[in-house]
C-alpha cells in the first residue's frame, strides 16, 4: 500500500538514533524527504549513512540539521533554512529514573523544556504555513507512560501526558484545514540505548532481561516483548500519510497492549 502520492518534506526532531531514526527510515522508504536532526555532526552523518544503506528504493532526500531543537533559537534557524516543511514529528525527548523525592525543580523544568516545549515551539513555527497550504501533519511521540505513569519516572510520565493535551488542543484548531495533529504512544522499545543499558547491567542476556522486565515492570503487555523501532516508525509513517486524513486529534497507541484501558 502506497502511503503518499505527493512529495513532502518532513522534519523528525532527535532523529539520529533510536525511535527517531526508525521514523525517519519509514518516511524515507515512502519517498519522503527527511530532515535528520541530532546534536553533533558525527551523529547526523552516521544516521544519514545508515538510512541510505537500509533504504528501499527511496525517491526523497536526506538533509542533515545539526542542532539542539530544545533551543528556540535553533528552531528559528531551522525555519529560516527550511520554511516549507509539511510533516513535523516531535520525537526529541529525554528520560531518567529517579524517585519522586529526589527529583529537583531543575530536573522537572528540564524534562518539560525538552519533551514538551520543543514540540510546542516546532509546531508553532510550522503550523501556520501548513494551514495556508491546506495540508500538513504534526505528530508528538508520546509514550504508554503518559497513561500508566511509572512510579520510577513520574516527571517523564508527566511530560508525556502533557504531549497528549497539546496534540489534542492543536488538532482542535485545525478543523477543516487539511492539517492533522496526533500523538503516538509507543510501548517499551528495544533501541540501542536499551541494549546498552542491559550490557551495562552485566550478567543478564537481553532474552533474560526481557523475560524479567515483562514479568515485573510491564506484566500487562500482550506481546511480552520489546517492540522493534521500525514497528513504531511504520505506525508513525501511516499516521503522517495521505491515507490517514481522518485520523486527527487522537492518541494513537502502538504499545503492544501494555495499556489495559480500551479507550
């Protein structure tokens, strides 16, 4: 099934690795030109090379943009260099485990700045031009943690819930405009970062770690495994596609059944 009939330019924040890289790959495979974003030239260059090596007959371009997109000045620079973006995927995010009593004000503010405000600013920059053209897609990469707040990362869960509210609110402003705004909620995903974390623990294989994790921390999972990054990437590409024109204002769950609610 072809998802896009027209050429488009997408920006995926934090796309030099992990889920962001997988999203960029899925869009690129569909013929979309993608702005690849990371904080260092080395990471962006490596990401572009990896994407080209895995590409499935792409017709789009890969454009590097080295910047910390939690910085509003860098978002302004992005817009000046690339004012005609059609698809914005707000993937940039940070996380870290900490007990509630130990989370400082600075950590609360930092995670909100990166996880929420970066997406607010990027969307605010491009939404007006999308509305003028009569077509656009904005996606916030949230998490199942937005609904099932993890006690070991309450500040992270808060930021992911905030993304749901922002996405729904923005969608309300896009009625009958040709622009959609959605959030996508991945479940636990086996990124390179997770693999590195398991290696640092020592002793456990990834298979044993997976078994223990889904017994103790995510027992509600229906698939009983970590998701692959490309599974998230393909779902995001569909939500961004021309075929998904009626999906708007939703919290699109791609969580492996971790969230038990049917709503």
